[in-house]
């Protein structure tokens, strides 16, 4: 683990209390994008985790795109979008999942992921793991192999990593809170 990168990120990411609702400690990652060198270091760290181990990156809408596309470019592999329901033209596969209050659905276009491909699923933050778990099911529905998960931030107390254990994939989080 690159301790300097961890410290630089801790000094950059802002904690916004009670947003978007009381009791939530929102981790604002947008200041990272004001520092191109720090952004490059984040991409280098995330890409080094996956180098030679994956065939494509799937990014989860929308903040998973902020780093996921750059990871794919750095590794010279395809980037596949995982979007919220109703945002992709057909044909697509979908996966419903439960939220604290209700449910949601995500989708992926068919034919972009090839059966047997080793897939990295990337998002900016791992909380309860529900969306990431649904993304992994989308990959499996199309014959992909979930090889890795990566996140800029992991929230340990919410135990999202436990939810992902069933996939037998490596998990990388640069920062944990």
C-alpha cells in the first residue's frame, strides 16, 4: 500500500457531515480532480492492482466512470458501462437489487462483454455492497468471470466487502474509513 497516496487522499477528500441526509458522512472526492498529479497516482495504483489479471473493466454509474475509464485505458482493455435502469438502448440485461428503502435496477448492454472474460468491477466507494453485488450478477449473466473489485474508498463499518466474498474475487480499496 502506497502510504503517501493514502495520506494525500485523506488530505484531499472532504468529509461533508449530514449530507445528503442527517447522520451520513459524505466523502466528497471532487477535489481529487483539481490535482492532475494526484488523479494520475490514483489511476496508477488502481491499474497496478489489475495489470495482467483482467480482460475488461466494468464501471458503475456514475462515479465509477470517473476512474474506471482511465483504469481501462491504462491497461489497454475495454470499458463497459453499467447504468441505472432506463439509460441504455436495447438489447441489455438487467439486475434488480434492494436498497435500504425500496429497490433499484441496473443494466448492461448485451454483446459488449464476452463469455469467459475476466472482469474488474470498479466504483468510487464500497458501502453496503448492494449495487456492486448486482453488477457482479450482471457480469455473470453474460458469462463473464468476476475477477476483481476495486474502489477508491471502502466504508468498513457497512461490511460491503462481506457481501462480495461469494464471488471469490480480489478486492482493492485505496482508503478505508
